[in-house]
C-alpha cells in the first residue's frame, strides 16, 4: 500500500492518504489540496515532488 502525508508538502497539515498505487494516493492528495488548501492549480514540478514523497507501507 502507498502512503502520502500532506504535511510533507504543507507544513502543519496532518492529513494522510493511503491507496493501492502512487496515482491513487496523489489523486486523493490533489483533491484534498484543492479543498483544504485552495491549491487548485498544482504545478507539475510540485506533483513530481509529491510523487517522490510517496512511501510504501505494509
Ligand atoms: Zn493538507
């Protein structure tokens, strides 16, 4: 399973996303970023940075 912590990109945010694949986790994170942080237009480099922060958990 994959895991992404929003706090790795947005300091202070404690939301964590889990999914089967990187894309599944990042889709959730993007939706969260738009709703919770008003980040409706995430640059590709930020998305790639976030992808690099996705970890694999058991
Ligand atoms: Zn967040």
